[in-house]
C-alpha cells in the first residue's frame, strides 16, 4: 500500500501536476483504490449558524462586512434552530453536520453556546464539524470536550500568493489554529480555494503546504472559486475544469488516506466534471442547498448522479458522547 509521506518537495508536486492528464488520473485512481472504497462518498451538510459581518478582508468572501454583496449580518442561531436543520440533514442522508460562523475568532462567551449545539447534534448520531475562525488552545479543548469531531480551518492558497488574497491575518495565524486543533485531539479539515488567479506553480504551493503539515488533514476540501458580485475576485478568469481535476488528483496522491472533498463551486460543475473528480480521488461532498451563503446542488440531483455512477454514501460509526449544555464550562479569557 502507498505509504504516507510528509517530505514531498515542491518540485515533486509540480511534476505531478504537469503529468499528461490520463497518466495523472491513472496514478491518482490507483492510489485512491488502495486506500478507499472507490464507489463510496462521504456526505456532509454545512449550515451557517452565524452569517455575515465578518471583519476579515478575504477577497473571495461574500460574508466580509467591507464588501457590498447583499449578505446581511445575522446573530448566532438558536440551539433549536440548529438542531432542526441537523435532523433534516440526517433524514436526507448526511452523516456529518458542519457548523460555520462568520467570525474572525469566537469570543469566549460564544464557546458554550456552540458547544451545546455540538453536543445535541452528536446525540443524533452524526459526526460533528465546526468552522469558527481562529481558535485558542483553550477554546479548541472546550470544543473537543463537547464532542466535536472535526475542525475546519483552511489555509486557502499557497504561502507566496496568500498576501494577494488576505491582509487581515497571516498564514501563520492559520497554522497556529491548526496546531491548537491537533493538540486538542480534534481531527482536522483543511484545504484551500483554486481559481483565484493563482498560477499552476502556486496551486502546487497550496498542495505542498497541505501535504507537509505535521499530520495530513483528515479531510481536504478543495474549493473552486464561486465569484460573488461585490467581492474583489468577481470577474476573475475561471479555472480550466481539467486543471481543477488535476488539483483533486494530486491531492489524492499526496494525501492518500485523507478524505478529499468537492466543496464550493459544485453548483457550477457538470455531472461529467464531478464524475472525473470522483475517479481522480474525491470521496466527500457537501450535500444540501447551500454552502454558507452560496448555492450547492440539491439532494435530488446528487442522489441521481450517485445512482448513475453506482456510488453509495459512506456510512460512518459515530461514538456516542453525552454532553449537556449546563456542564460545558466557559473558556478562560484569552489575552
């Protein structure tokens, strides 16, 4: 079986991206088949539990308060509201429920509220994931104690291209949060966005950074830029679909045991493009009507595509953990 490596070089990653398309797909599919059921796809649902008003300046993001995108800032959802969405997602076939909040980083007073949501979703028998911005070590441990399985924190792009996209936090800030998440014993969900105007060499830089983290991310979301009017990246030249498939294939080769997820941008992908991505090693999707604030293929279309391709949803065993909101302690103040 293909061994896990953390010593990939940039030149090796670039050489993979430069392979003839058929050769790259054959190599990626062979690795995928070694480590995963090639006809199983893990299905997650993502819910925005707190939308808009983010103080960051990420050039792709419609939730940034500084951009006129029509996204209104909302308060944190109620526990009952989140639970109802989770129950509906489970009924539709999702096995993981991801909760996203448009924060730079959560305040300590927010953590017990999110922890209560995690505990209740976990009690439904679903895996839990959260993306809340930067976390302190104490906050990461509090979310782990509440029963959180995965924490999503993307690095977004290559180190050398990062400053073209984001100015309100450094790449090192993201790496520090990932370290806190790993130290707390949480599984990591970490990937990036392609199609933001980066070069193939810079896509190689994104993949190289992910593949040389201290531990490969358990889930690697590969997002295809969704251009939203009002954001600085609106009007960017669209990424060639075959280049997107190449990115998926190289992610699979570099991180054989990870789940590689088709994330944002799937609404604009043809069934044929998605099928190529599944062959190249993608084995996870977000399932449902929305990804935070942008569209996503509806469940009927996904189920029809699965049926046409002979794909089934991956079943997961979730360790039960009973945690009640009234015993989740607030985090200590962070300086």
